[in-house]
C-alpha cells in the first residue's frame, strides 16, 4: 500500500509532533512561563470553543443536525459562525502542518532558541488533545463538519 504525498507528510508531521511532546516533557524548564503555556494552548482552545459552540448553535438554529453538506439553508448568523469556525480550523491546520515543523526544527538547531522547544511541544500536545476532543462531538455534526 502506498501513501499519497499528503498522507505521508501528515504522518511525518504527526511523528515530529510526538517527538516534540516527548522532548518537551523531558526537557521541561524549571519554571515554565504561564504566558508561554497560555499562548501555546490558546489556538487549540479557541478551536474547541468555536467547534462546540458551532455545534450547539447549529442544533438550536436548525432544530437538529443539518441534512445536507454545506451551509445551504443556514440562517445568516449560523452561516457566519460556520465560516469563522472553518476558517480558524484551516488556519490552525496550516500553522500546524507548515509553520510548526519548521519552527520546531529551528528551535532544535539554534541553541539560543532551544527553550522554545518546550512551548512548541505544548502547542503540539494541545492541538492533539483538541483534535481528540473534536471527535467526541455527535456523529451527525461530525459528518457535516468533515464533509
């Protein structure tokens, strides 16, 4: 079985994230910055808030889960909420798959930046926890979200 280039890249980034998490936990600074930890976890936290608030908003506005893919028939505020959540998810995925690996490798290579590895590892851990939390949503909403 051969992997598509996108799947292979995703596996590589995922493996790098696991290494980052392990490295971050092993090389934890003696006194991590609370601000640094908050900044590392905030993108994933915001994603979870947007994701679940969209699920709640959708269920209340439509009287149930959507029966079709897309935003057809959504009230205007729900359509805006959906656009904000999907745009943030796209930005988060682009950051996680494009910018994060480069930042992590640079922090490993450049000694003065080595302390950033911990916070990048915490970002990866928060993103992983956030992704797992997304899969706990009701199946009809997940079907709409991923399609």
